[in-house]
């Protein structure tokens, strides 16, 4: 299970880093436009977003997908687009 994952754009990236980079890039309003979840729309904070995303796999998948689409466009994960 501890095998290296050189082609995984999320390998070694924490959820906190994902949220912080997306926030820096899009802002809360931009995140709320792209992903329709309450933690980005109503009194957003990194702490509350992380708490929600850690408990909600479908929302985390959407956030991680946006991160990959935004920052890892040359990864093999995005070559089918």
C-alpha cells in the first residue's frame, strides 16, 4: 500500500493544501460557483470546509477533481480531456 504514486497528482498533497491553493486561485465565491456545497457558500472558512470535506467523500472528490483540473493539467489523469 505504501507504493510510490508518481503519476497521482494528489500524492503527497494534503486536503488542507488543496483547499488553500483553490481558495488562493478562485476565492470563496469562485469555489462556490464551481462546487455547490454549503461550506463554500455560507460563512466559509478553511477550518469548517476541511471538517465538512473530511466527513463527506462525494464533496471531497469534487474538490480534489477541481484541484487536478486546475493545477495538474499535464498529468496523465487529464489527458483524456
